[in-house]
C-alpha cells in the first residue's frame, strides 16, 4: 500500500514514461501518412521517401513501458506516467487523447500536460495489464500531429492473497495398526498472487492440530501416520488441521487452513469373547423340530466382516438332539431342536458351543486363537402328551365273509407321560361313514360291525382315536388300512343276452355261437370257467356245448334238418361253473332262432312275423293299442292305491291309541346301587344266539353303531363273544324291514337290588284304577317280545317306545 508521502518518489520513478521527439517540420495542412504504431520500448520514424506536394518530415512516438502497483488505496489519483510530444512547446496548442482498455474509467490523461493517472483501485488478480492508445492533436484544428500509437500499463503484484484449500475439508481413512509413515492423503493449497514475482505465491505446509498421530510434508502437503499401533477400538476418528503459508513461511506471509477428518478403518485384531461362560435354557418336550430353544452371543470388538461369527457345537451329549445356526444380521448363535424330544427319555442336555471368526488376517495370527467357547445347559420340560400308537400305522387283511363281531386287529396305544393315564378308543366316524367297524373302548379290539363285500368296497381306510381318560383334550390317532380279501361268493354269468341263429340247411357239428362269462370275484390265480349243458338239457338232441378251456365255449349243432315251420326258436340252458372254493355256478340261456339261409349261409328270413308287428298296421290300430295300454296302467295304479288305503287305518288306529294311552314318566331315581355298572350279561338270550337265515337289507336306515361312552367305567368291559352277539343283533334289528322307521330305543341302566321304589310304569301296575284298554298291544306284541329278547328283559317291565 502506498502512502501520500511516497507520492513524489513514485512520480519520479514513473517519469521515465515516454518522451516524444519530433524530427523536422510538418505541414499541418498535409494529410498524415499511414504507418504502423511503434511497439513499447522501440523508436521508429515515420519519414516520407516519396515526393509530396508540400514537403514534410514524418515524426513518431518515443516512449517506455508503464508499471503501476495494485491495491492503491490513497485518496488522490495514482500517477502512472506522462505522454509528451516534441512538437509540444508548452503553449497548450497540443491536445493529448487517451483511448483503449480502461480509458476514461480506470485511467485518465491531462490533455494539456499528458499526465496519466489511475482513478480506481487496481487488482492484478482480476487484470494483469491494460492496452491503451495515445494521440496528439492540434487543439485549434483538431488534426492529428502524430499517428496514433499503442502502449501497455502493467499492474505490479503485491502479496495480498492468502493460500486457499479449494478442495477442503478433506475426508480420509487409514487402516488401524498401520506402520509409521503410511500415506493418508495429500492436500493442496493455491495462492492467487503472481508466482513469477517474489515469494508471494510460495506456499509452505504445516500441521496445527493432529499431532503426534499424524504429520504433513511441508512442500507436498502429504499427510502420513506418525504414531505406531493406533487402535480403532480405542479411538476411531481424528480431526487434523493443516496450515498453508506463503512467502515461504517467512514472517509477514499470509496463511490459510483446512480440516482433514481421518477415520481408522477396522482390521481383525480382536478375537471374539462370550460374556457368559454358562447358559441355562429350557425347552418343552413338545417343541417341534427346527423350533428355537435360545440364543448365544460372542462379542467381537471389530466390525463389519471382521466381526462375522460362525457358531458350532463342538462337544456335549446334546449334539445329536440340537443344532446351532448363525444369524447373519445380528451375529448371534440360534440353538434349535434337531429331533423330537422326550421328557421321559432324557430330561437335560449339555452343549459346548464355539464362536469363531471365519475371516482372519495373517499378520494378526500371532495374537492367539480367534475363537471362544461356552457351555449351554438345556432342560427338557414335561408336557401332557396325547396317547401314542405303536406301531404308527396298521395294515389288516380280512376275508369278505368274516362274521359280524369278529376281532380283526387289536389297536394299542399308551400314554407317553409318567402318569400313564388310562386310554379309551373310538373310531373317527368321518373315516368310516358306512359304520362297517367297531372298536372296543377299553381293549382297542377292532371288530366288524356290518357284512363286508369286496365287490362293493375292497379297501377301508379308517382312523382310530385314543383319548386320555383324565384329559379328554389329549387325543391321538392312527391310520388303519383294511384290505378286504376276496372269497368265492359270486357265480359266473353271461355278460349280456346271447342270441344266435341256425340255418335250416345247417349240418351237424356246425358252430353257431361262441359264449363267454364274467364273475365279480377276483381269485388270485385268475378266473377259470367251465361250460356244459344244464342237467335238464344234458341229452339235448339239437345242440351241444364244447368248452374251449380258455373261459369261452362253442355252441355246435348235433343234427341237421331244422325247419321254421316245425320250431322257430330254441332255448338252450348252459351251466357255467367257476374254479373257486366252493364251486359256484349259474345257468344262462342261449336263444337260438331258426332262419332261412342261402347256399353260402347268409340269413334270408328268421320268422319276422313271430316277433314284429305287421308293417301294414294302420294308424287307427296303433291308437287302439296305446289306449288299451293306458287303461291297463290306470287300473294298476287304482288297485295299488286301494290296497294302501286298506292298510293305513290299521296303522293310524294303533298310532292314535299309543299317543292317547301311553303315559311317559321321567327316570325313577337311584337306588342304593344306582352307581354300579350295568351287567351287560343280562342282555344275553340263548334262544337268539343263532340267527335264523340271512338278514334282509334295509335301505331306509343305517346302523348307528357308535363307540361306547367315553366315560363308561372299566367294569363295563365284557367278552368278545357278548360283543359279537350284541353287534349281530343290532345289525339284524336295523335291517328289519317291518320295523316302523320312527322307532327309537331308550336304554336303561340297572338300578340295583336295594331300590324300594318299584316300577312306576302304568302298564305293569296291578292296582291301577285306569279304565284304559290295551288291545292295541295285540298286534305289537311280537315286536315287543323280539326287542325284549334282544335286550334280555323278557321278564319284568318292558322299555317304553
């Protein structure tokens, strides 16, 4: 910065400016010859070498280069230099004009003296030089005294700009435990001053904050580590301040600073450690496979990939019962159930778990093992489990002719708990909608409850349930697959209606038909049918049967000379027998028509008048036939309706009598032995032990054979003989076509010997004053007697219906 006291010296130094010398005399009325302006610091003459109308001498500018310091802040204009023409005699006749860059705005000129001044503050960093043009004019005429010439004003630099870090602040990382001198980052500062002039732009770097951890190269600005074994786990972030100073760092130089944020990146220099050496866990014995038991965690001070863990079970008696997996998100070990547990089999387990780093660095291997171990104790807690079947499934083969009530398999289940509760068995009725089977509630004996028919159902898949007596919510199940084995209970028969023809000119031994048979049975060795004439046709003179021994037979003629007029149709009974045990057979009839044929055996006529209506039947005849058929149909329906009306009053009278005369009472109440079990042996009646004939199938009812009550006491169990008898009688009652479909059965428990109440039934009261008539029981007597015999109550009060 300049002061006003230095003004005179500056003007003297800049007074070396430009001196203008004018050679010769110049006619002012003669035009100025064109020429090239002189360059700064050079002297050129503009002389005319051609004859002119008015001889003259060409002159030129003589001058030096101007310099001016930047950042002048004085109040007076800053003197730059002086322009002067040798034609200027000091009388003010010459006028100086300044033009070009900054003329009149930055620089001004005294048009009389030629003094140049700067009227604005100059900044070299904004503009380093200005190019201007000067001209001398005759003030009176305005004509140029000299050609226009160009000159330059250069701005001289001063140290007015401090170094700046254009890219700061900086962010850098360096691995922890790096050796001393490891390069971290390079910082660069720039100075806007002129680097070619003095030391104004010479920058030197130093560190103001960050020692003794880091250092900086004074010339290059490279930051390096300065301390050994810097530990990220102790300190991770560092803030370093770097200074850049110009003037080579000398006193009076300007300075700038920047911040460098340095982070220590992690390396795997810390082994994992379990915070607990012993873990205590528990799991229910009912926990499913793959369910979570608990978690263990080995802490690692490292981060990222260096803190990744891998957990394994290395020892312990629970290695086969439990497994451990690593959660990649939280780096914890998750212990899971590997196989089903049982409190009754083993109550506790011990595991030795190891946690290790899978990623290691070679230079840290000498720090020791990068793994740790802990012990896990797992207790198995008892739960109330449902009954378990052994085996887990059953396969039973049973012949289709097995008797009702036959035990085909004994199902066994047990309570796996220590309490070993009693088990009650039943059948899931959704798996046996036809009620073909029954299971004993206490013994698990699986019996047949209905006749089996392989041709109807060859397989049965039922589910047997086992329930704990003390906890009905605990129910186990087992699948039972029952294969119905075939027995020879179906006779072979023709698959269709066979009809053949024989020509009148047929010869003896001629084939007229080949027949085959079908059998619903499925013997293991395949079907084998035998064919022969029925006994009543064994000596048939017209036809014979030849067995082909391949389940087919040929029908051959035994004579010739058949005539339609003599007999047009023959019916040949054929006996078909199977190869089963016992042998079953049936008789099929082959219808043989006698037809007229040509010489080649083609049928011409088979007595169509015997089987078809005449073709010439009129429309009136057809209407008459249809009318007769309609009348016959109406008569049949009328007869059926009359029969139904005859039977209906009898049934309605009995029903009305029952509704009018039977008085229903509530249960009598308990005797002293009311809580004792009912002796089912009382239902036994030897007279009904043998079933007389096969029962008739009833289509309107299905047997309601349910398992006994879940809460029947143990004393109710009876022998399989009684079970078979009861099941057979129930099936017979259900299949009885003559039983009213609205019947219902009410079962009474045996009340005990000590009861003094007696019977309250009005039907048995000898002292009753009722005038009611019980004649309606006459027709129902057989039904009541049958039911009484079924339930062993022929003597004493009969149950109410």
